[in-house]
C-alpha cells in the first residue's frame, strides 16, 4: 500500500475539521440557539400568565365582596323556609293595605315544588279595585324590593255596573334550599 501524500493528508485534516465544525454547529450550537429562543418565548408567555394570575388574585377581595352582596340581596328577596307560608299571606295583606284595595279571597301557598336550587311556593289572591288601584298594585309588585313574583294577572269588571274591577293575581315565592336539602326538597 501506498502512503498518503501530504496534500491528501491536508485535505483529510480539513475535511475532518469541517466535519467537526459541522457537527458542532448543527448538532450543538443551532439546537442550543433554538432552545434559547424557545425558552425566551416560554418565559414571555409565563410572565403574561403570572401577570394575569396576579391581577385575578388582586381582584378576589372585590369579587368576594360582590358575591357577598349578591347573596345578601338574594336572601333579602327570598323568604326563610320555615316562615314562608305565613310571610306570603302577611305580605299580600300589607300590599293590599298599601294600595287600598279590599281582598276578597287569599289562597295561601300549598306544598312547595323544587325550582332550580329553590323551593317555589305558589299563592293567589282576588280583590276589588279601581283601575288606578290595579295599576298601582301591579307597579308595586314589580318593584325590585318585592319578594312576591307575579306569575299571572286576570282583571275583570266588578260584580255590578260601576263597581270597578276585580283583580286576580297568581304569585310565586322562592325559598333557597341549603346544601344537602335537595333530597328533602324533592320529597
């Protein structure tokens, strides 16, 4: 066998060096550069997520206060479960007195029926009224501070000529169901 000439040795050395440089650049340096760029993008995304989480964390007290206010408002608009039937009739009497109408008949609520996390009590009343009193009654029933929810209204002429109107109102009242009472509410 013949030995390699100095020129061939030089070319092999250059090719070996080029191969080493190629392997270093494409096998080590470029993946590290790409990895560093990906890490920078990830860091940017994580900083955004952290900033969003921090702003959400800062908003928690205000949200908790709003939830407490909404719960208080909902509780104010609902009757306590153990007092619902009596309180409904009492509120109907108060409303009739405020408007100045004469109640003919009040049908107190019977057994409640479940309705979206609440118990729904239905009641109705019939009264003699003038047109103005009927309008005033409906206006007062629709005010946000009322706990009686109008489900239906029927207005007919009074019993005799010139005796005004007779108004029949169907109401609903909602009572919150506590956690664990769902089974009791369905029974």
